[in-house]
């Protein structure tokens, strides 16, 4: 192990411990729960420490550290999944409430590392010069290590699917409340999903590197840098954003989505017991048209369902029902469709304004979100749309050539 690897491990361990301390002692937001995030940080810090011991040239019992590292890799994805549930549910999930299969997979993975741990010795090598195992014993150790890797490859995709499901559910909830979902802490969930994928990939490469007992130091430095950078990048975002909805927002989400038919229920089933009558429905539709066409409320990048309802002086549940049932949309798409229509007009009649200026003017909070939304609704970027509106004469003028006119 060279100085670069040692420095990376030391920095990663220090940052994980510091973040765990900050997350554990943060009392600024009472609803900010981070129990499993702290557990994840502790697991990461211990894993980095084991890698440091495993790769240090003079440390003893290297097989022990490798076995423990492989066993602890089964805890990373479950911790991230539990943390994703922790920041999106009303209460912290209890460990004892989890199905037995979660514990069985972790226990099986740890059990498969025991043959490797059993051959650990006090020397600074993976193998014991004083003991020559039989070919059958050696094959058994490598077979269990390979089985451990395969089990790890099967475990992580399950938790990745669960994290994606949570992200999809929270995105649906956010679209019912916010006009710019990028403003909310859904980014924390997106980072968690990416972290699960990245840890799976980097962990696989690191484990295979260890299985081959490779002495290629350059590959070791690359893998260490990848793992440390991914971990620190994820920590940076998650520490900044770990509360998805406020107390009032959680209550509104619960009221809007509290239905036995579940997420896939139709609008008719969802609002079967609604007290919304015909005159109220027509009044809300009229107020929505006025807010979008005359007041242009969509230009407020911080507009929320609750804020719009305060402007309309209407019940949020009824407004949401009208948008969903009568307009066939959700709040997010309803607001952003008006933003895109306004942006298309501005792109056509104000060629002196930049794409960013137009995007901010119609209510988007960044050029990237404007481009993504515009492409979703029009299948082209704002720049491409503006180019498509230019006539051949305008294009020649922009290119510096003189237009040609017919004789006469």
C-alpha cells in the first residue's frame, strides 16, 4: 500500500466518523431522523479501516480482515435502504419488524467468509507459510469466497429495486405538491440509489481484486480512489438534504394518497368518497384558468399546491382532485405545462433573451431543469425549438450572408 492509498483511507475514515458525529448530534430539526445513516457511516468507517489493515504490508491476519470486509459488505445496501425508509416514512423502521429473509441473507454471507477467516494467522501474508492446506481445502475456501461474491451480487439489486420504488413513490408525492421537485430533498434519495449502484460496482471490483490477491498497486489506488470518492460525494449530498417533506407537507401527502386501492387506483376510485360538488368544481376550474392565464402564478419557481390554494382560497384536496380528475394531470405537470407554453412563446418573440433567462422567467430554477422539462413536452431542447422557428432568410442573416430577393 502506498502513501496515496493510506491518505485516502485515513481521510475517508475521518470524514465518516465526523459525519456520524454530526448526524447523531443534530437537533436543529426534530423530525430529522438519522439512526440508520449513522449505522451506515460506522459500517463504512470500519470497512475502510479493514481495507487499510488488509493492504498494509506489515499488518498481520490479512485473511481475517478480508473475511470481515466481505461479510460487512452485506450490511451496506440494507443500511441505505433503511435510511431511505427512515427519511420518507413517519416513523423509523424497527429492525425486529423486518422479514427473516433480510437477516438470512446477511447471515449466509457472513457464514461463507468463515473458512477464509479460519486460516488467518499472525504473519503479514494472506497465506500461512507454516501450513500447507490440501487442494481440497484450498478449493473449498475459494469456492465459499466465490459463493459469497455471487450472493452479494444477488443481494444488492433487491435493495436497489426497493430504493427505486421509494424514490418513485416520493416523486409522485412531490409532483402532487410542488411545481419544482428539484427544490426538495428527493435529491437525497437519488443519491442513495446512485450510491447503492456505485457501491455494488466498486465493491465487486474490490472483492475480485482481493480474491485474486493481486499485487498491482496501480489498480489498488484506482479502486480506493473510486470507493472513497463515491462515498464522500454521497455523504456531501445526504448530509445537506435528508428531510423530504415538512410536517404539514407529510400530512397533506397522507391525506391526498390515503386510499386502500393503492398507487395504481383510478381517479374515480380515489375520489369516490369526495364531497366535491359540481358548482365547486366549476368554480375551482375557473379560478385555475384565471391564475394561470391572467395572474400567471406559474412564474413563481417556489409555487406549491398549498401556496396556490391560498391564492385561490380553496381547499387543497378539492384543487388536487380537480387537477387530477378534470384536467387529467398532477400539480407538477399542470404547472409545468403552462411554463413550457409560456417559454415557447418567449423563445419565438424574444430572440434577444437567452434560454436561461427565459427558463428562469417562466418559473424554472435552473437551465438543466428547464431543458429537461422542455424536452419532455416537446421532444427537443429550447435551443433546438428556437432554431426550428427561424426562416431560411433569418438563418442567412444570422450567418452573416445577405438575403437574395427576386428581381422586380
